[in-house]
C-alpha cells in the first residue's frame, strides 16, 4: 500500500487520559501505523476533565495542512473542541467516540479529504452491532 504524503489528522478529546490514549491506540492498530491520531484526554494535572492546552498540542501534532477532525467524548469536551473549530480546516465530528475514531482513521489513512473523513466518521452513527 502506498502511504499518502498528507493525511487528515484526528484528535480524540476525552475527559479521561486513559480512554483517549487507548482509543487512539486502537484506531492506529486498525487503520495502520501511518495514520495521524492523537489523544487529548484529561486535565493538565491528570484529573478527569478536558484541557484546551492538550487539544492544541494534539492538533499541532497531527495537522499536516489538509485538516483535522476533532472527536469529543461528551459534555464539556465538546465545548473545549469548539474553541478550535475552523471551517474547512478543523471540524468536530458528532459521532460515537470509538467507532467514529476508527472510521475516521481508516479513511484518513487513504489520503481522503477532510470532508470525506468527516462523512466516514458520521456514518459510524448508523453502525449496528446486531
């Protein structure tokens, strides 16, 4: 497989550092080690909550100039993610946290556009397990 030169980045914004880290690791395991997925979980002091500084650092880590999808888990993580929203470059996906992260990572790894990666993440809302 040819690895695209640039890919959409994905940031997982969670109240839990462990949840964000493990969901990111799972997305990379499924989509491939070449995808750009970063966790941004927990507060700066290691507690439960969200950190704008962690989100900013994660965006910087994954941004290759073609867009970033932010996937928040719930509540205030959405508000934190909204601080970084920029039409056509940094977008928020209103999706299930794990399923959306994996769908977004798989498509991002193909070199898909920001709009296509966002749509793939949003389609995760319709996945049925049974």
